[in-house]
């Protein structure tokens, strides 16, 4: 049986910078619950699968409305890429449910400000443009990478883009940073190339607020500040 779309939320239990990051509290709910809620409210998916090696994450995810029918038995260490983890979960899902999927949407559990509208918008672009792989990104703002430099042991900078120093900031090309909020691929491309960064992959911008990845406590404070400073409705 072929299903149109599966959402896969990779959520291993061995986070180091924020212990049990995926289920840490974020405005009264476990962080992963916000991602599950956004996926459910989008009404786009035949399956919303949380792929984890952790029994507590599995329990929390089931209560939030996701499916966790099995544990991830591979690609759960510090060295596996997120693409590898999602592919492993996809293969488990196909074997468990005896289903094939046309489109795989990877939603990172540490992006709690990504909404159902963000998911719908990016999936719509992906399918309308008939893309094979698409990675969410955001435009750099005040942290302008054109001015980036390395600094030696006595503080002397070496500009990475020295040519940018002679240009006005408004004249420089826009630069974009990938975010784990919404990665999309056809199942065929993902299984063939074993990465979302397959040939001809594209970037699709979203707002900085929706795009934020929480990897450490500074990121967590920033996400909390964004909620407080905006009209985001929790």
C-alpha cells in the first residue's frame, strides 16, 4: 500500500548539552509535544512517527498523539547523521506497517516554534514545484556571515570574506542558514542518495522565529524570549 506522506520525528535520548532535551519543559509541555502538535494540526500525514531509543521519550510522544510502535535499534549514537537516523526509521516503518510512502517529512523535535502553517506552506512549495528534496532555512539578519573572521591567539582577525569589507551591507548578497525545522524528500530520493542533501536539493526560507533549533541552554533562552516578545499563541 502506498501512502502519500509520513512525518518522522527523530528523537534519541542521549542528548549531552541539554540532558533529555527532547522532553525538557517548554512553556508547560515537553518540547517534542510542540512538534507533534504542529504535525497533527497540519492534517497532512498518514503517519506521524517518533523514532527514538528512549522509553520515556516514547511514552511522552504517545501521550502527545504520535505513533511509536517500535524503538530505533540503529543510528542512535553521537556519530549517525540525522538523515541516517530518519532513513533507518523510514525502513522500520515500511517493514512494520507494510507500507510505502511518496514523501518523507523530517521534523526535528527541538524546533518548538515551527507551526502547522509552516509545515503546510513548505510542503505545498515542495509538491507544487515537484522538488525531490527541500531543506528549510532562514535568512541571516544582524549576524552577518560576510563579516566573519577567525581570530589568532593575540586577537588578530583574519577575514574570511575580505572582499565584503569594501561593500555596504545592503549591497551584499543574502545568505541563508539551514534549520532542522522542516526537511522534505521523496522517499525514493532519500533512499537512493541516503541524505536530504541529494542532488538538486533546494533551500526554502522560513521565519527566524519558526526556524530556531534548540541545541543548548542559550538557544532555549532565545526561544523563550521570542515567545515572550511576540504574539505567538501557545
